[in-house]
C-alpha cells in the first residue's frame, strides 16, 4: 500500500439538458446565418470542447453542417432540429412548473 496521497481527479462537468439545448440552438442559428463554423464558435463562446458539442449535435439529430443542396437557410432538417430542441425545453419547463405548483399547493394547505 502506498503512503503517497492521490491527487484529486478532475471529472468533467455534467451539463443539463437546458444547457445542451442552448448550445445546440446556438450552433444551428450560427450555421444558418453563416453557413458553417457554428461548432467552433460555440466551443469558444461556451468553453466546451468541440467533441462534446459534436456529440450533442449527433444526439439531437443535427449534422452541424449546412449542405449546399439543402439551401442552407431554413432547411427542413434545421427546422425539425429546432423544433426538437424547443420541445425538450418546453417539456423541462412543464416539469418545473408542475413541481412548483405541487410545492405551492402543499404550502397553501399547511396554512
């Protein structure tokens, strides 16, 4: 058994679905406006690695690239990805609202 102390291992940060959605939306908006470069811009802006952002884009069903064949701005894929992101955000907000309503009713009943 070693007598030396182990250094604290730094683990990666856990991001909430809201934070992920915000980054994915930013990448999509940037790519729609500029054609490409959203992933690197988001990495610089949010301080998140491009690999992590790439995984989030894949999980959201977004390629991260705007193909010339799709016309770029307003493509169906971008609209669907944005709708998916917004749907996830709405679901999270509804869960939060229901939780707060439950707490409110419990406090009201205790009066």
